[in-house]
């Protein structure tokens, strides 16, 4: 991660474990999904902050 790490962001170590289990990954059929990490970070921000 080149940006400053925020508490709700997924770490590089955890992302390497999580990414192969997400749909749209490299090598799977269909188009590769872009922005999965941003989506996961957004979900974690909502869960941690309690934002509606």
C-alpha cells in the first residue's frame, strides 16, 4: 500500500489471503473485477464507524 494505512483498511498481508476467495479474480472466468480492495475497505469503514 503506497497510501497511509488507515485503521479500517485491509493490510497487504490480509489482502493476499482474502483476494483469491473473491469473485472476478485473475484466472477465473468472466471479467476481472477492479476496485475490490476499495469496496472491502468501504464495507469495513461502515462497520467500524457505524455509518448508515
